[in-house]
């Protein structure tokens, strides 16, 4: 399973602060209730993700210490997901069908796109960008991509202590594992 492989990769890299900041998992009913509160439906993938851990509790911790992925993203708790969804849903750049799941703390998110058909794609949202590309075919595909990156050693720790990656190799892996994702021009 990808989540176990990601956790193993984080452990191998000594990401103790992150691992200690991961909150206990939430039950499927809790996930369903949280999402129905904002008019969205749950999915097995979301219930598995939040059953694993209900995001991170990064109170008083530098953001770089709780990044789950070297793209500078941490896993949001269900409470954060719902609060940020409600905050952004009225914004002109935000689509009502986008659910934020991972955040960078500065307006960047991996969002689940409910408007992309039966396969809910994952988009990269940057508040200063006009275009928000599909970067993963699904949550499952996103997690599998990062698990493979940890397994292949594409993710490591920068000398300054944060997660780092070989961006070109990771992007090649992302495109190979996500055939429906947008390809960034070089």
C-alpha cells in the first residue's frame, strides 16, 4: 500500500517531527460527515487517506518540518480541509468542485477535483497562477507516485533539513504514472 511505503520513506529519511505530528486516523463516517457538511461526497480513497492519519498538527512547528512531500505540502486535517474549502469557495479563482487536501501554508494546495468525472483528478492550485494543472490522475495515483519516488531514492533531505527531490526525475515519474495529467512545458 502506498501510504505504508510513504511512511516508511519518511521514517528512513528521519522525518521524526512530521511523523510525530501526524494525527490519529478518522473513521469513514467522520470523513463522510465532514464532506457532506460542505456538499461534497466522500470516496473510498479519501476515507483510506484520512483513516491512515487525519492530517498533521503543526502547531509551533516550522512548515518545512511537516512537509509530507518535497513539493512543500503538508497533509491538512479534515477540520482544515472544511475550513479552507469554505474560505476559498467564493474566490473567483477557486472552483466549487475543488477540495483542498494538502497545503503549503501560503496559498498553494493539492486539490481533489470533483468536476473531473468519475476519476477525481488532483490539481495543483497556486493562488498567484491562472492555470491550475491536473498533476495526478487520482489520490491513489498521487500517493503511488510519491511512494515510488521514496522507493527509488528520488526524495532525500536537503542539507538545510527539509525534504528535497530531483525535480526533473520526479516529474518524469509523475507523467509516466499519471497518463491523464497535464505535462508542464520545459
